[in-house]
């Protein structure tokens, strides 16, 4: 079996250095000997056979189960090596045929009707809330950060997060710049939305409430957030109460498809990846119906830079069932048919790679606590997810797009100068709020 694996890997790995040992057989090496050496040990011939037959699914499964151990480098290095060689790998028949098959039948995997959407969201977002507090920033932003300056110049974040049981989980040291980059992301989005005090803002897929609370606190908006995660719904409203913002930011356990009314601003961050191709038109038609005539919408989502594809089978099974990362060529036609106008598109290339790198570093720093919450297999599963995701943004054509939408051509200024001006104004607001908080006596009400 090692001989067959060597034949397959020699066709896949053309650049780089990979050493492979199967069971007690002698190791073999593939690649051209360049770059960082990566070495793996596969438990036995059965595990080797599984890897040969369905590598997209079983690489992650073997790592989770301890049947594949990285003995030089780490799992991120192994995934990066494979992704850098993906073009030659597509000539390997099993990989090519599996991806064609999944492309043909992907529509069935993405039939995200309401009840199925809720189950899919619960699979990932209703994990123990303590898990996410171990590696996210204190505001629990679980989407791409925005690294807009040198790490050394970033001040500490003003946010703190209390656990639902009343205890406080201190965040890891913010030396990676993640905390300020997540604050910069919210500031960047708020500036693009041109939010004015008193405007009604809809946050579709509101997470743990961080963006909605930011818009209410710093822009004076009246925010409605919707999520399908019971955990996020509960935490968001608790945070609004704790910040004395419950009258300005309300979060509900609601499918966006069931919403009515009109909103001056609509924002959606990290939710569109769960919509599914069959529902793209539904999403934008609904957004168009909810957006005021002079309104502005911002969609922030992961995208593909190399055209339509399929969801990796391991990710679909273990992490995001029903999820799909779209290409702009799939998104823009649905926008055009909805009657919405694209007023701005920004591509964030390596920002998510740096975000995932920081998350994974923090995740490893808290390994004992993760395994106490779940177990060692869960740690390896989530580690593989974070590592593979980072490398997908570095080497496999993943990016993040921010699409600004409106119904009228004059809904936003003619040039993009308003974005840095808006960010500068928001920085001043944040600093004033931080100074006020520092001067407030102990026990004073927050607002």
C-alpha cells in the first residue's frame, strides 16, 4: 500500500519536501527537496488506503483520530504543501473525479430551508460558549479582522466579556494585533454604512452581538439583530443589558426570510456563506424588500477568487454543514436581478489568513482548557479546521469581499474619501467613550 501511496503523492507533490512513513515500512520522500521539510506517519495500510480513496475527507479524519501524525512541521505545513501543489494534484484521477461529482450534486447539499438552516447553525455556533472565548477577541468577533496598521501602534481594545456564569475569562495577550484589527473591522464597516443616529439597522447573522452593539453605542443606531443560534441569541441580549443598550440593540432568534419592515441600513457579516447557492436570489430579493429607498447595505463574506467550486467534504461534514463559499460571478447576477445597485466592492486578501493564524495561536495556548471542555480528538478537529482555513486563504484562492449595495445611485458619496473620514470620526468617538469610562466611578452604569 505504501507503494501505491508513493505513486499518488509523487503526482500530487511536485514542489516542496514530504517524507511519509506507513506503519513500520521504510519512509519514502516526494517533491523536489525544496522548502520546509514536512514529515508524516500514517498508522497502517488501512489508513493509507482511506487517504488514497478520498483524500479531501480522510486527511482531516485521520488527523483527528490520531491515525496521521505530523512528525516534522505541523498540520498547517502539510495542508499548505498540498494546496501549493493543487494544480498538479488535479491530474490525480480520484481527486479530480470526486470534485466533479460534488460539483454536480452540490445543490442537494445546500438546500438550506428554514429548519435545516437552524440545525446547520446549531452544529457549529451552539457549541459551549466558553470555547469561543478561549481564542476570539474579547468582543467575540468570529469573522475576518481588518489589519489596517502596524501592530505596534494599536492601543488596547476597550472591550471585556463576562461569561454567562458570572466569571470572567481573560483574553490571551493581544500581541498579535487581533483585538485592534477586529475593532478596525467594525469601524470600517460602520464607515461604509454611513450610519446616522436614530437610523434603523438590520444585522443579518448578528453573531454574539458585537457589531450591533458597536453601531448602537458609537453611531446611535437602532439595531435589530437576527441569528439562528440559541447560544448567540442569549449572549447578545445579555451583553446589550450589561451595556445598558437593550433599548437600542435587540437580538432575536429569527430566520431573515421571515422578516418584515423597512431598514435604513442592512449589514451581514459572515452569514452569507451559510445561505447556499439555491437561495442567493431569495437572500438578495429579501434584502431589497427590507432596504429603504435611500438605504445602504453592506455584505461581508468569504469568496473564491478562482470561480465557482464545491465545499470541501471534510468541512461540510464536521464544521459547516450546508455551507458554501461563493465566487463573485455567482453572487453578482443575483444582485442584479434583485434590483439592487452595486456601489462598491472591496477585496480583503490576506486579512483572514492573519486572523486565522492569530486564532490558531491562541487556540494552542489554551489547549488544556479546550480538551477539558471536550477532548483531544475535538482539539485536533478544530485545529485542522483553523489550519486548513488559514492555508486556503494563503494558497487556495480564498478571499473576503465587502459589497456595498443601494437602491439609488446617490445613496453614497461619489468618491471613497468618506470611508477614512468616517473611520477617523469613529476613532474619536471610541476614544471619548473610553476616556469617559476611565473617569467613571466604580459601579457606575455603562452606556
